[in-house]
């Protein structure tokens, strides 16, 4: 007799928006390493959609290509009933200028739409949001940190259980994008922070030291499954 399989709507699921990014791929890998049912979102107009289906499929993850539209995302949230939604979306100034995306339209707009879709669907997933170290009130509302501050405020006000992660630089030799200045900054900064740590400033060093996607992805998944990790702003050691 075959074991009973739960209908898709009843299966606990991680829904990863921004799955094709550096941290997103690491989150999918970490979740699947724990045997968790994982749905990786890829935009339907992506020229690389077939490749991502193959890549994530090899990990044992499911690919969802719901369009970025509130009604479509609401229907997907209602169908999947995810227990955790990861908001790992982001753009860069260089890419934003070339494809029409901006911090406000991508980093805020799409993530805000994801929150609204979960609420409209009547589901209450834990929402794990990848923010950034240095987010605080008073920043330019359209700048990188200001946009993230506005999204943090929206998420807190939504009433959803949440984890807001504020890592420092996320880098590593496996990063697909060419960011030499970022890598050099991480090396120099980590060296200085190492000296600070040896002089007794371990907390400061832990907070500002760079991290890799693998370390961060593993930490985000750990916080996602921890029932005590809610209404949490995670920095430093909490993300390692």
C-alpha cells in the first residue's frame, strides 16, 4: 500500500522569492539539505527559466513562475499555504539603470506585494526578510537603506510573524556577479575587525564582519524553522 501523500495545499512549504540571487540559491540549498519542501520563485519572463528549473529541480525544489501581479501572487499563496516566505529580492544600481528596476520598485515594491499577497490570501507565514546592516530612520527614502527601512516598517505593521535579517557585506569567491570593490572592502574590513576582536571588541567584529551566502543561507533557514525566532531583528552572531 502506498503511503498517503498530503495534498499540495496541506504540505508545509518554504516559498523563496529571489531564489536565483546569491543568497536565494543558498537558502534553497540549505532548506533542501534539511529535507524541507521548497518552492523557488523565478520570474516567468526570465530567459533562464529552463535552466533554473533544471538547477532547482536537481536540488529537489519546485519552481514557481507566478507573474509579479498581486492577484496572481495571492492565488499562489492561497494554493501553497507556505509556512515561511523568504523575501530575498534586490537590485543593484548598475542593473537597475539598465533594466528599469530601482530600489523603490524592486527592493520595496515587489517585496511589499509579496506581503500583501500573503495577507490577501488569508495565510500567515513567517516572513523572513533580507534587509541590510545600517538600516535606520532618517535615510533617503529612495536610497538603498531608506527603502529597506520602509519595507521593514511595513512588515512589522503587517502583523505577520517575521525575521528581519541585517547582515553586513555578503560576498565570496562563488558569487556570480563581478564585484571586486566589494570583495576588496570585505577583505580589508575583516582584517581590521580581526584586530578589533583581538583587542576585546568581539561583538563589534561579529556584527560588521562580512559573510558568505552559504553561512547566511543556513542561518536564515535555521531562524525560519525556529518557533522562538519571531518578531526578531537578526544581526551579527545570530546570522552565523
